[in-house]
C-alpha cells in the first residue's frame, strides 16, 4: 500500500469513529429515555434493560455506519482542501481520482461487512428483542396497559385504568366493560387491582379490590343489578399457544434474505393455486372477488419481503455512494471541521432517509418496483457524486496542464 493510501485511511479512522458514536447516541436518545423509564418508573431489572439496550444497537448501527462514512470523508478532504494539501498534490501531478482509491476500497469492504451484519446479525437481534419484550410484559403484564385508554386486547373485555403504579405493579381506578357472548353486558368498577400471569403461563388473572358490578336486567331493560364486592377475580382470555407461536414466528425484519426468498417462493406457489381456482368459470361472483382480493393481499406480502431484501443491499452500498459524493463536496466547500461536516451531511442524510421511507411506501402500494424504490437514493446520489468527481478531476487536470 502506498504511503498516500495509508495516510488517507489513517486520517479517516478518528472522524469515522467519532461520528459513529455521536450519530448512534443521537438516534438512541429516544430509546434511552424509554430504558431509563423501565428502570426507574417500572422497576424492570437493570440487567434486563441492558439486554434491551444491547439488542437495540444493531438496528441503529446499520443506519449510522453509512452516515459516519460521509461525515469522515467530508471532514478529511475538507481539511485537506483547507490546509492546501490538495493543492500540493495537484501540483505534484497526482490526479484527483487517484485519491479516491483508498477510501473507495475501504468503503467497499465496509459495505460488505454492513451487509453481512444486516443480513445475519440484525434479524437475530430483532427476534431476540421481540421475545425479550414479551418476557418483560409477561412478568409485568400491567406494562401493556396505557392509562386513561380503553384496552381491547382481551376478547369480550374493554379495560381502562386511570393509574398504573409500575413500582408496586398495582392498578388504580379501574373500569371494565364486559360483553360475554349470549349474556347481558356488565360494567365493573374497582378502586384498585393487580394483574398477574400464573407460573404455567396459561392464565392471566385480574384481581380487583373494593368495587361494584353493574348489570342490566335481561327481563326488564329499565332495571339493573348492582353488587358490591371487597375482592373479585377475573380470568382474562390468554392463549398460551398463540403466544408461543408469536415467539417462534418471524416478521420480515427478523429474517435473513434466504429466509425471505423461501417465504416468497411459498407465497408464489399459493398464488398460483389461487389463480387456478379463479380460472374456474363455475365459481359464483362473490367467491371470485374473494379470490382476487386474496391474490392482491398475498402479492402485497411478496412485495414487502422484496423491499426488505433490497433494503439490506441498498443501505450498505450507501457507504460507497457517500465516498463518491463526499470527496467533491469537500473540495468545493474547503471546510474540514466536524461541525461543518455534520451540518453538510445532515441535508444528505435527510434526503436519503426520505427517499428510503418514501420508496418503501410507494413499493408497498405497488406504485414502484421494490428494486427501484430501495435503490433510488443510491442511484441519484451515486450518479451525482460520480459526475461531480469526474468533472472536478477534469478541471483539476486542466488547471494543472494550463500554460
């Protein structure tokens, strides 16, 4: 490796690491407040909260690594332009494109690493995080209740709690609207209560203290029964088998590319079966409409997986795109401080993120192909960066050879 290449890589390392730490910290700020609330407000063990923090990091890192590349490139080449190092290299007859080789090679290696990280490590971390959060809510089921909002997660019951005391796992001022099949609705009021899961995980028990049960008289709607109680227990519907199925199932962000391709193949096969049924002219109109809607829904599932596969590729390639874009921008601005680099990078980060989110939405609505939707930002910024770089290299050589 040439001395110049080693010098450039050495100069990029400190601002890259600093930008990576700062960007990761900024994106984690919202998560940090939530984690602090789990420790202080909801009394979740510190070790469990640290596990949540560690499992939340991979998703953030997959986004901040490409961002840190742009900040580092702007910082290094902006400082070199400001200190006239680029002018000295230009005078020595070195083309600008020669300076790109080392950062570009490093960005290619980094992009490959980010892809492997996003495709192998990130899905497992997301899956483990989902199960860990389920463990937390199973140990403290009251955490799933929001204050002053009716919760309808349990069939036949609408529950509102005025105050959730996370420290004591207690509930205050409880209102329950119960509508059991084949019976009159009941309203249950209680001053306090506690929710718990039995050790076997097959029963969710709500114990109420000091309250009343109001129930309409089925024979005379104008009358109702009121019963006071000191303690009353309700066994809420809790399907342990369904919970176990949710634990083992994986969403698109919990799958590797190979897993998603296998799912796409299975859905494609199912769609082919539905289309063969649709070809039967003897089917009634309503059944044909149902089949068409099912095909549309399953096609949407395929596109969702295709978008995620392309995203796993497109985001790592942003490392290379930001090198191509950052070098000519730094030469133009001639400012190399971290503050200036962060400020200039912010606009491109925002544009890239908007293209990514907007493209994903358009792909989900079947208005844009998944490939174009996820690669649009890389194509536009990469083309702009390569064009500026070639133009600046031509100008560099023209000025050097001018009499």
